[in-house]
C-alpha cells in the first residue's frame, strides 16, 4: 500500500500529475480540489494517496490532505461509484457543498455532475449521510472547504491560452466535449491559468 508521496512535482495535466520521488516518477490522478493547491512545477509536494490494483492496471490517486482522501474513500464505497466518478464529484463540487447536499437531501445539485444520475444521487445521499455523521455538523466549518479565492492559482501548463488543456481536463472528468468547450469559452479571459479556467468552468456547470 502506498499511503503518501513526497517529491518533486514534474508534470501536471489535470487530472493527472507526475511526482519524482528519488528518481522514480509516480503517475497520480487527483481531483481539481487538489490541483488548485499544488505548488509550481519543480517544487516539492506531499500528497496522501489511495492505491488501487486491478487486473489490467495499478492506479494511484492523490489528495492534498487526509480528509480529502477519506472523503474519496467513502465515496467509492457507495454502490455504483468508482474511482473515476469519485474524482469527478470532488472536482465538480466543493466539499462543503457536497456535505450540504447530503444534509439537505439535495439531489438536484448532484445530478448536474457527469455520471451522476438520479439513482446514483439518491444512493449518495442515503449512504453518505451515515458516513458523514462524525464530520463537522456545519458545512461552513468543513475542513475541505475553500473560499472563492482558493489557493493561489498556478502558472499555465504551457504558453498557450490554456483553453485546450482545460477542455481536455473536463472531458477526462466525464464531461462531453461540446459541454466542456462551451463551459470553458464562457469563462475564458486572457492570462487565465489552466487551473483557473477549469475552476470557473466547473462552477458554471454546477
């Protein structure tokens, strides 16, 4: 079991990144909540990880803190929710909003996420309610909540305007290409980083 990685951040292309740990490059998939908090390329990063072994692949998922990883682990225990959908949920809705949806029984917000139909949303509300009992009762105090300003935005992945990378990231998270393109173009402004584009596009779709 690989529970934590600490090393140099050498690649990032949402939702994937690569961390160099003593010369070994670990490919990691992470939700956008983690990407918003990443340091610049070349700097040291620490991620808490969840390792999955399948017949056809070994997959490593990374999170900025233990609470975020725990929420992911609780999500993938829900019937019909796999790791990919877990990342989509964490990327498309802030943790405080997710907790509020569970407490309020709000399926309408959840079904806006790709891959979350009405039945899956209902299962999430039922099964996650018990698992979130020992989290803070107030969504505003939830440890994973980020303010609108969020962590400092990172530089763009390359020198392009970032729209293509943002669209690819949204498609990787489960959104349809047309949907991703429309959402990115709706929020695009000059000099926005790829992460900034994704953040605003996701907010516009939920």
